[in-house]
C-alpha cells in the first residue's frame, strides 16, 4: 500500500500495483472535493483482448458520499470510520479484488465506467 497525494491536496491510496510477464495491474482510491470515493484501475494484459478488444483498459468506480457509510460497513469498518483508512487497512493487495467484487455486486449504488 502506498499513500500519497495527487499534487492537489487530495490523498490517494494505491490498493494494487502488480507486475507479471506481459501484464500490469493498478488500482487507486481517493475521495474528491465533493466527498465521493473514486476507485480507479488501469490494466495492461493480453487477456483483456477478449473482453475489451485490446490489451489495455481503465476502470472507474464512484461511490457518492451518501453511500460511503454503507460501504464502510460492508467492508467491516466501524461506523464513522474514514473510508480511505478502511480501504488502506482491509483492501490492499489481494484485498483489492474483494473490494472490486463488492463494488460490482450491487450491494451499494456505484457508478461504473470503462475506457
């Protein structure tokens, strides 16, 4: 896990940074100025060809502020806990895959994008 800034005062956490033969996978999280959680990924992997028609993809998941407390609870965090602290504690490395599964499960409303 790497905790850093984005050069604009926004705290960003690296949840995944993996490298294998011919592939790279990254996942970051930050809370924007309006309080929404962004979980953004970038993948380079020949296996993506069958899914997205190329070997590179960027994914975007946005959880609006009114749903963050529910996400913290689903992830096992305490009520009122900072969502980035919960992600840093529970959702790095292999835990990042569990986070993505939760975000895609429909348990809480999430805006999703793929590029």
